[in-house]
C-alpha cells in the first residue's frame, strides 16, 4: 500500500465521522458559506503567478516548520504579491486543520485553495463553510467522471477547481469545465521530482488552459525554467516553509523574479 493509499483510507474515515457530526445543512448556516469568493484564475493572470503554501509537514519530509502561525505567514504572502494561498487542511499526514483557513480568512483578500484529498461531495460543503475559494482535485484519487461531477459541484458553490495530474493517463481526467490544471512535479507514489516530465505533460494540454507547476520547485532556477516553458502558475510550499521565517523567504524570492 502506497502513502497515497493510506491517506485515502484515512480520509474516508474522517469524512464518515464528519458527516455523523455536522450535517450539510449546518455547514450551509456558517458565516462564510454565503461569502463572495475570489478568483484564483484571474489572480494568476494579474499577479506573480505564485500560489504560496502554508504547510507544516508532509509524509515525505516529516516536520517542515511547526513553529509559525498561519496569519504571520500568509499575510506576508499577500503583501508581497502571491496570486493565491494554498493551505493544507489534512491533519494526520500534513499537520493541517480547518482552523488554519478560518484563522486567516477575514484578514486576507487573496484567493485561498483548500489543499486536501477530496473524495466526497460533503468535503466541498466543508470547504465553502471555512472560506475556501478554490478546490484541489487529485486525478490519481478520482475517476474522470468523479472529476466532472465534483467540478460541477464546486462551480455550483462558486468555487474554482485546480485539477492535479502527474501521468499521461491522467490527462483523460481533464474536461473543459476545469478552471486550471496543476501538474505535480513530484510523483505521489514514490515522491521523486521530474520537472521535464511536467513540461512534456503541459505540452499535451490545450494551449488555452491555465497551467500550474506544483511542488518540487527548489530554486529560482527551477522557477525560471518552468516559467520559460510556459507555466502560468507555480504552487510553492516547502521552498518558503523550510525557513525559520517563511514570510521573509517569500519576500526575498519575489524580489528576484
């Protein structure tokens, strides 16, 4: 069983427990459910293109940074031009929580991506209730029909969709309703990084599709390489979070691009 398999099995348990505790009706009654969402797609076009991530840990790296608070980091991401902010909400494997979004939502206007493993429509109502603007759909966890179904649901809730792919087979998960396609430079099964592989996949997408390079961007050179290859957005987390002060690391990086 791969790490991804273990995450999905645990996620099924979490969703079942959440459903038994809080109904969809209760989620719809929350303060954030009726808020007007922000467009990550437009923000990528008009700003730096960087989707800066708040991430405490990962299965492959262990603890990355568990000393900083979300607002201290993401307010700097916003100040220095991030197009979007990605926040992990998976607890067991990434050390995240809903509160990581709730604690910053009223303080920032930058689009927020709820980064999690979305396998059930219930999670979309959760995302809306905590103030997410964008949902991540991971192709390796879903069928093409599920991607289409979940995309429609996200749009009904006025949220955008970032579809994540890593293999040529997963190109079949793309549909024209998708807002953005993220290509993960890191293989979720063995966690190896291959930027050239991502470029090859991007070149097989329709030219008008907004593309996001995800993960494994370890240097300014990596960023420039991917930008020159035509990527519109860049999801970067560890590069900033591994620093004692991720806010300063982000500021310093943006001064170079």
